């Protein structure tokens, strides 16, 4: 019987930022990275913490959010594997610009700022990937600002649900996000978001199951959000 020894580089499989690295460089990255686990509800880092590491998400999902002086939260994005987070503060040496919370149990790899900067300086392909990642971040934030100007709240809720559904082609997509968290992402009160969810449910676009939302008609939500059809 043949026994296959797993390739150490598999730990970075699917992570765009590391895709252009030579195999031996990828293996050095993995050797330098520290495995981390986070329980649901645990904070990975907090706004204004020192930016000490790049985090490669391997399992689970996290919410990136800002907190107002009065304690209100605004969720900027929800990330899933194979996303990376924390690269901005590593590049400019500043503190974390937002906080990060595990929405479910997560596993990740943490790469120190020293190892990250060594890659940036020594590997042009890696620098290109970092720049693409920052470009995607800027585009996402620009889109969110535009949404708050041009979309009403139900439209923002619909667009948030479409984004959370991702690329799944399943007839029913379960989103592990309660309505308070959805309100934080859409930028509205929980009561107003509940009303939008109820309206969508009455049209058969989704249903709620406790703390879950089951999306059944992504195209309808896309149309409500003013998004182009694929």
C-alpha cells in the first residue's frame, strides 16, 4: 500500500497571496507561521492593537468591525478561508485599524511582521499579490460607501446577503449570522433589518431558522440590491 506524505505547502493551497511563491519559499513561510485556534466569539485582535502578524484563515469565518465611542458596532466585512487579514497594519507599521471576531470556531496561521516584510522585500510576485489584496480592500470599502449613499436599507440588506452567500450554487444557502450582526453589516437598526428580512421571507426569497438565515432566491436578492445578473 502506498502512503503519501502530505506536501507541507498544502497549508497555503488556495491562498492567492502566496500562489506565486516558489515551493521552497512557501515551505519556509509555513515553517515560520504559528498555528492558531479561536473559539466562536473570541477576538483575534482589537482596534489599536499593534499590527504584529498576518493571519491566514484556514477554517471558520470572522467579522471585521469598527466600534463607535458609544459602543455601536459597524461590521466592515465577513471573511472566510482562504482569506488573509491584517496586511494593512503590517505594511505601514501602524496599529490595527479595526477589530476581528470569530463568528465560529476557527483555525489559522499567523505570520510575524518580520517574516512578512522579508517576503515583501525579496519576492516581487508576493509584493504584487499584496498590492492586489490592498486594491480589493479599497474597492470593497468604496462599494460600501456607495451603497450607503445610493441604496435604501432593504437594498443594503439584500446586497449583504448576496455577498454572504458567496459563489455557492446550492438551491438553499445557510448563512450563520444572526439579525443583530446583519444589522451591523447593513448599517441599520435591528428592527429595520428585521422588517426587511420579514419582507423578503414573505416573498419566498429566504427563511429564518433561529439564528440562521436560509437564502432560497439569490437572483431575487441581487435584483433588489440593484446588482447586475451573472
